[in-house]
């Protein structure tokens, strides 16, 4: 009986040793996959950060362009000034008529 027990123990030990390297390889593969995934995430994060920096620069440039007056704003301001001068001239002309000064 002792030889049967020895052979069973040796058989179990051989099976364990045969399965153990596969488990270790699987664990190494999982660690490599995790490291690859971390590297991929870091690479994607750096690309995303670069794209966000570019977008922030474009937004800042657009804001700077909106702060500058363009031709439409300049002509609008000039028209506003002429309009106020016209209203002032109209009020002055009406006052002259009311004070008895008639136009020739």
C-alpha cells in the first residue's frame, strides 16, 4: 500500500508541477496586459491633453478676435455719432422756431 500512496502523491505532484507553469504564464500575461493597458491609457491621456491644449488656444484666439472692433463696428459707431448730431441739430432748430426766430 505504501507504494500506491507514493505513486499517487508523485502523480499529484507531477500534475501540480505541470499545471503550475501554465498558471504562472497566465499571471505573467495578465501583468503584461495590465502594463500594456496602462501604457495605452497614458498614451491616450497625453494625446487628449495635447488636443485640449490646442482647443484652449483656439478658443483664446477667438475671444481675442471678438474683443477687436471690426469694420462693421467702426461704421456703426460713426453712424451713431452722426445720428446724435442730427438729433441735436433738430432740437436746436426747433428751439429757434419756438423763440420767435423764423427762418428766412
